[in-house]
């Protein structure tokens, strides 16, 4: 940190820049690690904050921000030549906003850099009140992915005690929590993941009744039939494509599919076809997409359930932590190859 | 009609027999027209009825009954060597059931033959009380397809005034009514069908705001974009496959798809793939299959709405009538080639 000619302290600001719009699987070379300088103040007369970023979150939906603006999905596209953005946990260094003061902790959308100037937006930035849990949890279990699991399971799946629940990408940030919510409700829960290590985690750490490694199954429908001899009542969809096709064959009458994501499709130039949609008629299935930001009104209710459960050890949580912003591109890219075991976090600073 | 040796009157009974399970498009040669003899009485000691069939209904869902039992969908498979079954309007000739008497008119599942023995089953057989409308309407507008349109539109589509509604196979038994319900609610309604004659019918007879011939469109998504510059809020799905794919690209946020049928897929050995399902996430779309027999508790409410509307000329209805049971296979097969203009009915007897 130094003091510039205009008496404003400055600091170096490491950043992760998008080199160009991404097609296919993202590669580390799509991102550039650079160092610039930042003035350590919030822009004068603005309602913005200068924040120091502590933890950054790697989330599958970020793939939809990497394409050209027209091709992007629900989220705004990244800007080429600028730091990419995502959810993070940050400390307020200086505030121009009446509701925030120096020292506050927040989680929400920030740049992938050491310091960001952010203008707080409701439902995109949240003050952190309970610091009696690891702060990084606010990138996952206690942040956007946690709320996604909560809203998706309780609001979209219409779960009932005793029902069968299948979760794909089950060891990820969202999946691990969905499985635990389902167990808390008295459901029979099976998860799938892409390695034996993750499968073990599902069964031993997160309390899933059963789990399988989808990469080792020749026939996904047969695997599901083995795990669900009486069929699937609820499918929490994180994957799409072939997995959805296999699930449709194994759904029960009046089954529900909550569509949270379709990570298997995001990097394909041409999506896989899904062929078994006539099951929707025969089985009167409801398939429903949802987005977490339609559900943030339940965030405080969510925290009331989850924070005590963490403290009492009733909810387990596994993070895969990359140390240092320079490791961020590797961590983000690894997500789309299933390299992370648990929620992928990047530590920028531990303060 | 004659009297047999046991003093029971008999009659010849023309029948449409399933020769063998059908694969691909059904052909007339899959069915055999035969004549047998029937005793004109309800089996003694049973709660069955002997009925004389007046009108038979040709419905797309019947395709799912033509395959081998394991491959069939929601409905029970036909039996090879026996008359096929379907919805019809019939007169009770003799009754062993306390709730039915000779002369009653019913609609429900009967054999494709002149006389059937039926055991009335709730939600499969209904007494006809209002005969001040054409009786054949109970195979369509006032029967299963009408209830399908009613339940599908009001219960599954969650419609609101001012929304945009797209109906495929819109001139069919269900589609023509869905469009009119949507207009009654103050929606903007567009339908598609497979000929200029049907398109004209949609616009002039059924009051659709717009309509197009899907066979003349190179690009279904472009056609939908032209008809719905502001996107589709509700899609009433009768078709599936490529049409669903095109619709997904044109759905609005929080759009709803009521899946009634997917007639384009029923005769394919391998279903078409649907590729645009990631739209479900980005647009938070709800896709919901339904079956009319889950909704018959609303049948009397439905009649209270529809019968006066018919009598006051507020609801239009078009039938395509085949005269004589011998024409039934041709009429049924024609359905899967879109030959019918309006609801396909077979007249067995006008009494």
C-alpha cells in the first residue's frame, strides 16, 4: 500500500481478466492473471463500497457468463478485458453507502480481484451478521448455492416424507445440501458423482442412503433402477442431457424435477438431445426451472434453519479450497471437469 | 336380431379387431373388420351393461394402446385378436347395474363394435343427462377431449388475462377448445395446424388471433417469433419433438408448458431429441404433464360452463365424421397423418 500524489492510498490489485469469449470447455488460457493498481477509496459522491475480497466462489452457472452476450443465459455476460465477476465474501474498506460501514463483511457479486468497487444491490449483496462460522461458507452453504438448494428443494420439489429423491452432481455445493435437506425430511436419498472419492463422501459424510459413480455405469437407467427399484419421486437436476433422459425412464407418477442446472451441457457447442420426454405425459411429471434470485426473500428463514444445524453438527459441508487468486482460473476450469471435491472456493486473503 | 335356442335374442355384431401389435405408423391393415354374434343381454348376475354403440371417438392417445403391453404408455394396451377399445357414446340396452337402466345414454370406454358389454367404472363411464346438444359431442367437446382442454388450460397452464398462448395441433378436438377458453380469458392466442383449411378454421371459426401451417414453415422458431414478438407465456403441447424445441426458444420467463400429448412422436421407433432444455433454467419454465382422468371431479363444473356456451353460440366446435364402423380404421389411421379436420368421430348408428 502506498500513498499517491493526490494523497489517496493505493495498493496493487491482482485480477483475473477474461481474454476473449469462451466456446467449448473453458481453459486456463481464457483467463489472464494481471496486476494493476487500485485507489483505496470508494468513488467520491457514489453509494459504492471499496471492498477487500477474501473468498471467491466457483459456480457452474458462471459458464453462462463466458459466452458472447447474445448467447449467454440468465446471467449477464462477462466483459472481455475486464475482471470476471462472481460471488465472493469481502470486507468493506471504505463505504459511500449509508447502510454499510468500514469493517462490515458482505457476500455478493464482486470482481475476481483483490479489491473491488461495488455498488450494493438488494438480492445481490448481503451483509454477514453471523461470523461464528467459517467466513468462506458464505460463498457456498450460507450463500447463493445454499439458498439454491433450499429454494429448489423446499419450494420446487414439493417433497414429502418417505419419498425417493435423486440428486445428480451430488457432492457439489448445492447437491450435498439438497441431500441433507432430503434426509432431514425423511426421504430416501441417492446421489451420483464422478469419482469413488465423491461417492464415499456422499455415503459417509453427507448421509445419502446410496450413491453411484456415473462414470462407471454403462447404462445410467439401469443404475437408477438398481438404486430406485420403486422409482424416483423427486429429481434434483444439476446435470441434464443423458442423465435427464435416464431419469425420465425411472420417474414415478406425479414425479417432480427441479431444474437447477445442466452442467453437462454448458460446454457443448450442440446440446445433447433428450429423447424420453413422452414420459412427462404418461407419468404426469412436473419439470420446473428455478433461479435462486427469485427466492432471496426466504434468506433469513434459511439462515435460521442452517446456521444452528451447522453449529450442532447436523449439517456437514465440504469445501475444496484453492489458495491464492493466481489459482482461481485453474479452480474455475476444473469445475467443468469435476475436479473439485465439494464446494470450490478460492482464498484471496485470510486477512 | 334373432332369438337363439336359449330364447335370448341375438344380433350380428360388427367389430374392429387388432390383428397384431403396431410399430411405426398404424395402417388400416393392422385392424380387421369382422362380424360376430352377440347375445342381447347383460351377463346374468353381473353389474354389467349391454350397450349399443352410437358414436366412437378417434383420439391420438390411442396410439399408446397399440404397442406391446410393456411398451405402452399410460393406457392399457389393446388385446390382439379382440376389438380395440376407446371412448364412445352408447345407449343402454340391458342393465345389471342398479345405477343404470335400459334406455340410458352413457359415454365412456367401450369396444369398437356395434354392441359392447361394459362394467361401469367411475371416471371411465358417465351418464349423459343433457341431450339437447348433438350426442356425438360427448365423444369430444363434452367428453374426454373437452375435459382435457378444460383441466389442461385452467389447472395446468395457470393462465392470466393478457398472456400469450400457443396451441399446437390447434384444430383438433382438444386444441380448438383450448384456444376458445384462452380467448374467453382475454389471452392472445395463436394456433398451428397442418393445412391451410385448418388454419382458416382456427382464424374464422374458433377466433384464434393468428394461426400458421407448420408444414409450410422452414424454421418453426422463426414462425413463432413472428407470431409472438413478445414471446410465449403459455404453450399447450400436443405435438412434441421439433415443435417443443422451437417453443422453448420462444418462451417467456416463468412460462408454462402443459403437456397434453406429443403426437409427432407416437409413431417413431426412435423419438426426436429435444435440445433446448437449458431454457428451462434460464427462463424458469414449468413443464407439466397431465392426464384427464386425474381431473374428472371437475366434470360437472365443466359442463356448467360449456353446455350453455354451446347453446348460446359462444363456443364453436367442428367434427370430422366418418359414417359407419367399417370406416373406423381409416378414420383412426388418418388421425396420425392429420387427415381429420376437427374432432374425428365415427358414427356406428344414429339409432
